[in-house]
C-alpha cells in the first residue's frame, strides 16, 4: 500500500451557528433622539419666546421711566427697544430672572442638579412624578420632604431679588430726569445716621420674596414640576384664552402677595420695640434700624407711601408674568408628540426599544407614535404593521418585545391600583435557618462521669488557708453574725431622715424635666399657639375665615385619592389603544400568526383591569346619594352635598378615562374577531366577562 505525501485537510463549510441579535437598548437608539428634539424645543422656542417677553417688558419699563409716550416723540419710542442699554438690561433680566426658573423646571424632570460645595459636581435624584396626596396639607408636606423643593425656593428667591436690583438700577438710569430721585438706595441719606437701612428698598425686597414663595406654593399645589401628561383631545394649547388666564392669575397673585408683604412688614416693625428689650441686640440693631422704632404709626404708613405700593405691585407683576409665560411655554411645548420615523432607517425598532426605557416620559413619546402607526389605515401604515408582525431578524422579535413591555406596564399599574396607590410592601424577611444538633451515632460510646485522678489527702496548713478564703466557713460565719448584730437607733434615725429627702429631690428632678419637655413641645408648636391666639382674641369674622381656611387646607379630596390610585392613567390609555389596534390589525396583516399566541394574554389583562376599575367605580359612586325632593337641607348641608357630588364626579371621570379605554379596546377586538375568539382558551371569569362583549357586539 503506497503512501501519499499530500496532507489531509478538512472540508471548509460556510454554515455558522449565529444567534439572532436582540433589540438595541433605548439608551442607544430612542432616548438620544428624544433628548435632542426636546433640547431643540427648549432652546429654539422656550428660550426664544421668554427672551422676547423680557425684551418687551424692559422696553415698557424704559418708556415709562423716561416719561411715557407723551413726554417723548415717536422717533424715541421707535428707537428705545433697540438701544444698547435696553438690550443689555433685557439680556440681564432673562439671565438672572427667567433662565434660573426654566433650568429649575428642567432639572425637576431630568433629576440632575448641580451641587457647589468644595467642587462642582452633578447630583442625580429621582425625577419629579405626580404627587400622590389627598389634601393641600399633604401635598405641601410631601414637597417639603424633597431637597428639590428647597433648591427651587432658593432659585425663585434669588431671581426675585435679582429682578428688584435690576429695577432699581433701571430706575436710577431713566427716572431721575422725569420723576426725580426714586429713593431706593441701600441706606437713607442722613449725615447723623448714615447707616440707617432704607425701608422702601427693604419693603420691595420683602414683597418680592413673598411673591417668590407664593409662586413656588402655586407650582407645588398644581404639581407643576411633574411632567404634564396630556392626551391629544385634552392637550394644552397656546392661544389667547390661555394668555388671558395667565394675566388674571398674575394680577390676583401679585395683589395677594403685596397684601401679605404689607402685613408682614407691619408686624416686623411692631416687633422692633420688643427686640430692643433683649440684651446686646440693641447694640447690633440700633445703628441700622433705629429709625423703625420712631416715626409715624405703622397703620398709617401705607397712606404716606402709595407710590411705593404701586411700584412694588408693578415689580411683582413684571416678575411673575415672565415666570408664568415661561411655565406656560414649558407646559405647552414639551409634551407635544415627537415623530422620529423620518430620522431613523428602522423606526419600528427604535420605537419598540423606547418602550424598554426606565423613564416613563420616554415611553409616553414612544406610545404616542406607536398609536399613530397602529391606527393608520393607509397602505403605508399597513406595510409598516406587516413588517413589524413578520420580523424574524431579532430575538425576541419586535411584536414579542412590544407586547411584553406593554403588558408589564399595565400589570405594574394594575397592581398599584389594587393597592389603591400605596407603595409596594417590602418582601417578608427570611427567618434564620434553625441549626439542628449533630446527630450522635447509633451506638454512642458511654462517657465517664467520675474523676479519673486519685485524690490526695490535704495537709493541715491547706485546710487552715481554705477556712480564711472568701467562701470559706469562717467568712460564712461572719456574715451570719453580722445580720444578727444590733444597729444603733441613731443610725436608723439618720437613714429615715435622708432617704425621704432623696426621694423628694428625685420627684423634683422628674417634674423639672417634664416641665422642660413641655416647654420644648410648646415652643415647637408655634402654629398651634397662633391658632389659639386667633381663636381667643380675634373677631368672629376673622375666626370664621381662619377656620374655613384651616378646613380647606386639611380636607381630604376624594378626587385626589382616586387620581392617586392611577397616577399614570394617560400612559395606560395609550398602552391599551396600541395593543387593541395592533391585535385587531393582526387578523388580516399577521401572516405567521405571531400575534395570535399573545391575544388571550392581552384580553385577559384588559378584562382584569376593567373588572377592578368597575368595582372601584361602584364604591366611589356609593359615597354620594342625591337628596330627595322632599328634603329641605340647610345651606351648609347643601354646600357639603354639592362639594361631595363634585368630588365624586371628578373621581368618576378619572376612573372613566381608563375604564372607557378598556371597554373600547375589548369591544374593538370582539367586533373584529367575532366568533373566532372561540378558538382561544380563557379562564372562566375572563370568559364570562368576554361573553358579555360578544353578546353586545
């Protein structure tokens, strides 16, 4: 047998076991597109319109400062808006007054704050979400517990102070020729007391700070720092009616803030004589505030400074109007739908990957565009849905990933609804495993319990030493003898005299500690002391008004309780609409039947959620009973009944938003499939519920 010199080689094959790739994460495909478009809206629209508002406001202030349109000619009026000082003040106003508020609103959504301590660093906190609280007091308490609220208060206060400083600067530039000295310097012009603080300037600063707090309080009560979820029929729009509403709100808020500032300034001025009675305080305060103790009565000061009140009102109005316009632009422009189909090659992959994002705002924008694709009846929409159903490129495929994310979203909100908005309880702690004793062998070896060493006889010297030990017989005999020794009466008399005094001093210490604790508790409850003072000494009208405000502040709202059970109801509605439209379209457009495997899961999830919503609707509607025609309620009872009816209607509307979407989705599937639904298997409860829809359709 001959050997060949040619070596053996394996036959090469082009076949390879390549696994299908998974869908790319949202952080690589969808989120960068959404963030880029939102950044463009922020810079091109919100920044631009807010800059225009600041420029218009500065122009009006400048025209008024130089004497008004009657004191200057037409040429001056046309050139004032484009003068370098006007443009400089407008730019500074936007940078110092408006931009910090916009940045604070943006950081509330993104959850990224800038911390400046020893070095500048970014702090990531949870983004602001809807506040789940049933009364204004609980809403404010929830906001107080967040660090972002404190940051926002600092930003609003700093912006208000900056607006006051800019107004003073503009007044000294423009008003000196037309109106004379505005008298807004830091110190009063006095040779004898050169460091007396100017009360006019302090009043403007106080009114601006109170305006900043009222603006923050309004935003907290409106839950403005959270994302403004809005569906297409109820979406916020920028129109003349919204602008009129903003003007009315600003006028009312500015007037209320000015009244509170006047009252606060009067109280502070009346407290100065009391502060001067404390030691060392007069030495510190008198060089700066000595003139506040003297002068006219506090109650007549407003009549001597009517011009200052008008100035404070207009400064507050000008500050708050630019804030509200910026907030309105944020509410209207940011939640608008974003279409990324024309920006990427495979839009379905980008949208479905957006559903896997941990940010619900990203999911909201993805569901908005998926809803348009699912309900599009044009040939292009049909082609896109067919491509989605027939996807075999990714593992899991596009439909499986979409259905999974949507059902997870509905399931999470369904569990939250069953808990009535309560957070998920922590998992039960695992009990420590019991350590079992080691088992002995079957035939244990017996242990020796006796001493194995031989005892030696103790010596006499050893016995004597043991008797003197602490536990020896001699010590025991001494102890027994001491008990029988007679104690002299003088020792007993001293004992009877000292011990009661010790007990008495002990009681006094306990009483003093209790008194100190009570004093601390009373000091901590200053609000309760103020309420008691109002109840005892205020007139009846003031007591009634304070009682009504207190009840309004602490009253539980049924509508807020219901809304807290379904905080992401708009997102749930979009999810239901996307699933129902795609399931219906799959009957004629799904060539491989991939959707049919998940159709029972979708229907069961919708019907379970619907049953829970209907049960809660019955429970909410039972809380209000319309009064009979024969009843003659008092005005108070009628007012309470109407308030309860309004709250029940609001709560029913919130539940109806999700309930109606669920009914429409299941009914649409039942109309489309008809008797073909008999081919699927459902649990008995789901089958009975679905049979009602089939009978109705």
